[in-house]
C-alpha cells in the first residue's frame, strides 16, 4: 500500500487507475523480506506491476512507458515508524519513571 501511496503523492496517479493491478503488486511483495524489498524497484507499466532488483540493468521495457518507485526509502520509512511505535508502547506502560534502588540489605537498614 505504501507503493500505491507513493504513486499518488509523487505522480498524482489515481488509485482507481492501478486498482486492477493491486493483486499483482501484493503477489510480488508476498513472502519477501524487508531486506530484499529494500533493494527493489516497483515498475508500473500500462498493464502490469512488477518488482525487480534495483541493480538489474534491463529492468525497463523498451516498448512501454514505465513509472519506477524505489522501495528502499519506503522500507526505511516504515521501519522507522515501526521502531518508534514499539519504543513508545514500551515506555507507555511505565506508570512511574525508572528509579535506582539499593540492595535488599540497604533497604532493611533504612527501615530499622
């Protein structure tokens, strides 16, 4: 979906324009690790969407107009957002800030 969002924001593509190829896009992304997606480029042509390695020199079809969306920045942005959310959730459960306390022996002496 982030690739579709890039198409909308960067190229002004209407979602309905590529909606019939969403299944192809999801199929291409399914089962790929974040690491492998970082090095991919989504190629959107008039009748297809495919993911190819960014280093592939023959990735563009010479007979069709193609929109290229690099996946690396998208993956980085999603990872940053996910990491920030996880950190906020971990800290959100703490009702009081962490406080250093002494050993059991020191606490016993203070109470006596």
